[in-house]
């Protein structure tokens, strides 16, 4: 009996009953709405807070852990003596072509040439703002010894662009890599870079070293497995949680949580109190993918955090390039 997130006719699906997915007719309706009633965002490009990265070179100490926000869902994570990149994109646009599509509001906060040696790359799914083919090719050329962990169905894509060490994981599968335990966990989303949908899987990642446990959520809608993830793999030191690309809700709700849902998911993960865990918002402030104002996601996240009575010191709204030590 295949797992419930495997489609009987091949490919993958969300196993939760209310997890509908965007359809082409919905995309057309959204496009018409944006044409008839455009929503103008006057946020200037390059206007978000920045910081000078403070990661260690070539690597942090074995018992140390830090994360540096490059932008969108791209982080440099130093944990267990390893350098990890998540969903790396250094291109100016997240698009199948270089002359059109969403353009960066902020440049990558670490210039590509200034990256430390990369040991591991974690990919959550194949959408253009998370899986960028030019960046994959640059990484495989410049960091040829890096190991890539991908959800089911993405090995060939990465292999064709020069990677040698690749492993693909199903939900709840785990690997031991030089002292790190890395586990693929469920997410409510979809995949596809063209007309064909859901031929590869989508996921989040939990990375555990001797002294730290970090959860990179990836793209997700609100689902019922956050408490299970927390029970099976927690407690966490840090949860990197998406808070942007959520408007209009009638279209985006199944695949992108909004800031209030992000905080609610964090509460479920941590059993209600947050304990000593910090939440790092991501998936905002770099590309304008949906209708909400660019500056809105962290404002709503802060309000939801306060409404839930959580420690304000544990919400890390980072500037592009900022490094936080866990």
C-alpha cells in the first residue's frame, strides 16, 4: 500500500482532506482580477533593512550554529561544522526566462563569490523561486563536492546540471551525514515548472546536530501535521517559517500560509509555549509573487506573535544578510 501522499496514477498529492490545489481556471480568474483592479505596491526596490553577514569562514565550530538570510527562502546555515544552503537562488528573476518574471527587490545578501565552502544543499520543491537552474549550475561548478538532498523526483534535474552526490527522500525518510541527521518532512504544496503538475514531491527539512535542531519549513499551506512533526522531531531551537505570498486567500490559502497561520503553526510545533525556540520568517521581502504589500508580512507576523503571548525576543525578523547565532 503506497503512502497517502503518493498518487495511485503516479506522482504525488497532499493527503489532507481540505488540501485543494490551485487550478488553471483559478489562475485565469486571478490574472483578470489583477488586470481589472491592479494593486500598486510602491515599496522601493532595495529599501529593506540589510546587515553585514557574520558567518564563520570556512566553517563554524562543531558545537556552534548560525543562520544568515541571503533572501527569500535562501539561507546559509552553519551547523555541526557544516555549511548548508537552502533553496538557493542567486538569479535576478525567479522565472523560466531571464527577461521576464518576478524581479528581485533585494540583491542576494551574500555575493555568490563570497560563499564559504558548501557541504550540503537542501531543496524543498521545484518552483522557480526555490529551484533556480542557473544557480544550481553555478553551485555544482564552484562547490563540486557539495551533497544535494532533494524530494522524490528531482534527482535527474540536479544531476543534469552537474551534481554528483545527490539523494532523494520521501516524507519522514532521514539520512546521517557526517554527524548531522537530516529528515524530510511533510508540507502542503504542489510541484511543476510547466503544464505538468506534481511529478516530483515537495517537503520541509529538519536538521539535527549534537546540540541543535533546526526546521526549515519550505512552502506550505496550513495542514494538520505540524504537531506530529513537533512530537516526532522536536524540540527545535529554530523554525524557519514562510510568511509571505498569501494574497488573495481564495487562491493561495491551500499552498501558502499567511502570517497568522504561520504563528499558529509555530505554536502547534512547539506545544503552545514556544519554549526556547525562535521563529525566523522567510519567503517575503525579496520577490513580489502575490498581491499583499511587500512590507505587510512581518507587520502581521509581529501582531500575531504578540496576540499569542509569545516572547518577543523569539521572533527573529531578520534583515537581508543578517546572521543570527542559535
